[in-house]
């Protein structure tokens, strides 16, 4: 099981990662990321929150990558994921915000 922290290109994401006790933490972002980090598996590419199917694409990503917890850091991501919290919880995925 993995924990996902969004906004991987921010220092806030790395600070949060250092406070979590979960061994399997993934960082992800929808903004442009260095290809070498994506290929290495250290960071994953996330769906763009501007996409109308964002919540469903995030759910699919979580199921594919065995992600059981999400820490969204950008306001737009937080709002969209919290609006879909019930859907995610039906699959055993927790969304944590502030």
C-alpha cells in the first residue's frame, strides 16, 4: 500500500513526506516534472485537475498503483478530491487535507 502526496515540485510535499511514518510514500504532480524522476519511479505523473474526469482518473491511478491515502496539497486538488471523498472511501482510499 502506498501513500500519495501531490504537488511533488513543491518543498511542502517533501516536508510532509519527511513527517510521515509510512515507508511507501509516492510523490506526484500534474505540472511538468523532470522525465528522469518519472522514469525512475520516484515521482508519478498525475491527472490535471482541470480535466472534467479528474476524480475518476485519480481513482483509477490509485487503484492501479495500490494507493490507499492521498495528501493533496494544492487547493484545486483538495476541493475536487474532497467532493469525491465518498467515492474514494468506497475503495478504501483516504483523503487527508490540512
